[in-house]
């Protein structure tokens, strides 16, 4: 499984759904497991959840910094 491509897909789904984002903030592994739809080992789910979380946080920081400088 290409985790980077799947993480990018998951990021978009999670970011565009406020309820899903709230669930992800509470239990990222469970949300990733539900969205992936494939039975993966716990370690792979944790890695995927961390990758998605990092991407969401990076996008949020980028938007905040862009707002400071008048860019989005």
C-alpha cells in the first residue's frame, strides 16, 4: 500500500468534514482504520495516522502563515 498517496487522500477527506476532523483529533488510529477499509497491523495504522496528522498540521500552519503575509 502506498501510504503517502493514501495519506493524501485521507487528509482531504478529513479536512473537508468537520465531524470527521473532530473524531480524528480524538482517535486518529480509529478514523484511519475506518477510512482505509483494510485490516492493517496496528503499527501501520499508527504510522498512517501520524502521517495524516502531520499533513493536516502542516496545511494548517501554512494557511496561518499565508494569512499573515496576505497569501493563501
